């Protein structure tokens, strides 16, 4: 378990993290989301004792990170895959970590096989692709078989097979009762992986809730109806006290009744339907709706209208690095 209480980080007069309080619990994958510049990387560094909080504290299973004996056995983390020594082989990088934490050396071969790098164990990371470097960083995080795993942008550089693998890995670790904390800008992937979300903006906590609860609270869902007899449908809905909005394409959008009720109503009034489809918001849309005003860097094209689109789609995302 990771506990943050009133954690604040200032650089001079600039407040990067502002009074953050939340708990990352075992048994589920917790996604850590926020716009660029929100303070995610700084927060994760404070969790690991790499940055010192100006105020507040972080506890790892009840203790500050600095007091952990053999910390790799307690918490494994990937913050920067490039942190590995480029001149040492992948095996030797992990062997040094194992020896410094009294981890059996045979564990090195085990994790290299687990992440798919067994065949290049004796090669130097400076020649690795971005995806291979990510796999090596994940191997380091898993080396001590820790109860807590913390990953920053773990899918960066991975191919589709690798993305599926890391998603499955995180879900398996959570199912084993471990604490899994993952930061990512890839919303479509986070929607498939995370059970719980912690969202920050400009260093402040914006949400600490379940995935579906977050989407429901920060987006608009509706039922779309299409008919060749719009007047008849409008009259039928009005008679039932249901308000419908007609969009530019001629479809009706209803937020006050479930699709089952609307289908029964259309049948009762003999209204032919060409479409009756529930439209549920995506994590991306809910995230933009909540964090749009908290984003430090915004394009001029963004407006509040972007936060509540009438159509729902999981659009492909690009992965960026937090500044």
C-alpha cells in the first residue's frame, strides 16, 4: 500500500504538487492520470525518495521509502528505462541490482525470460530499441518480486504484442493481491487496464474513484434513436414525458430513459426505428471534461464543447512525456 498525506512540493515560488492526499491499495490496478505538467512524475519521484516533499509525507507499507530494508523486495519501479547503464549487458545491470538488495542471482534469468529478453541477456542496452529498453526497465521493477509495482508510461515504445503483455502482467499482479500503480497518457489502454483512478491537475487532486464512476461523473451518456417518422417519434416521447434532442444528422438523443424503455415506447406507438443504440462515454472524453481547465499546456482549438461530444469513440492516442 502507498499512502500520501498532504504531500506538497515547491520549487521556489512554484507549487508543483499541492497538498496531495490519497491511498493506492492492493488488489487492483490504480491508474495515475493528469495533463502534461500536472505533477505526476514529481509525485512518483517523491514516493521513491528521489525528491523530498516540501510538506506532507509518503509511506510505503507504513514506512518512508528511505527506511525500507532491501527496497527492491518491497517496491519495484520503472520511472526511466534509460537509467540502465548502457555499457553493461542487460544481465549485468540486473545482477548489480540483485546483489545490492540480496536478491538471489538466479532471479535475473527469471525476469529476463518473463519480459522476453532472455535471448539478448548478454547484449548491452545502448543498442536496444525503445521497446526493449522498456522491457528491461520492467524486468528491474519485477526483480525483487515486490508487493508494490509502480510504472510510469510502461507501454511507451512497445508493439501491440508488448502492450497486450504488459496489460496482462499488471492485471495478474493485481489479482495476486499486489499494489499496482501506473501512470500513462494512453487513455484507450488505461481504460482496458485500470480498476481505480487517481487524477491530478496543476498538482492538485481532482478525482480518486473507480473507473466507471469516474466516467459516469464526468461525461454524458445517452441513447441514440433514428426513425423515418421523426414527428411521430417526437410525439410519442413527449406523451411519455421524455425530452429528446435532435442532432444535425436527424438522430434523436435521449438521456432520461434506458434503451429498453424507449424500444417498448416505439413499439407501443408503432414508430419504426432504424437505430436504437446506447452511447457510453469513453475515458478520454471524461478525462478531458475534468482536466481541460487544469491543463497547463492547451491548444487554441480546445473548448468546453470538446468535453461533451455527442458521439463516443475510443480514438487512438499518442504517448507523450510529462515535463
